[in-house]
C-alpha cells in the first residue's frame, strides 16, 4: 500500500522549522489503518513481547490494536502528571523542547519482554526514555516499532541498543 498518500504534512508545527507528519488521514481511512496495524503486528510478533508500551498519545493509537492482535497487554507512557497513583519517571530532550514521561509503578515486572510502539521516530528521545524506564524496572525492551521514521534525523538518533523497524521512511 502507498501509505505516503495518507500522511499529511504541516509546516512550522508545533513550532517554526518543524515539518509535522500527520497520521490523521491514515487513521481516518479504514483500509489504510487496518493494513498498517496488521503490518505492525506482524513485525512486533517476531519479538515475542509480553507487553506493548506506547507513548502518549499517538503511541496509544497504534500500540493498543497491535497489543490486541497479539493478545498481549498494553501500557501507557504518559506525560508528567497524567497517570494516577505511583509512577516512575524520566526527563528527556525532544527535538524542540524537554519533557518528562511516566509509567505506572509495577506495570513492568522483572523479565517482562516489551515492544515500544509509536507513530513516528524523529530523534528517538521519547522511546529512549521509555526504554530506560523499562530497564530500570527490570524489563527488557526487545524491539521498537514506529509507523514513520524520519530519515533526515537518523544521524542524531538517541535510540540505542534495541532492534528498530518502521513501516514508512520519509
């Protein structure tokens, strides 16, 4: 499937100089979304995960249906202050600001095999922060998967030490 025709581009969003890749048109097309989720599930299955973790918010959109297809659990990695109860947190740098990501304490158990799923990989800062949280809590990240990979930022990637795949490179 030619997924590129389902990706919108919004220049200077969320700030000047950023070329935002919008997956909304893909998600609005039932056939395209179904095919994308199926492809992502086939890739994730190779890593034999126990748990899928997706960062807020578009990681939820792709991560939940993949977890469902694989009959594994899903955990949300959320922005600071969005999860109730005890959390574990990591602060990291994005391509245009700084952020803190949190996981529910105890959601990752010793030896849990985790696949990270998001809509897009730019610098990898968010997925790297989630990877570190998983490892600090006894889990093992066995793969990372995004729908889009930004080729232009490949040299500045922070995501290290885990297999990575993307459905579409732009």
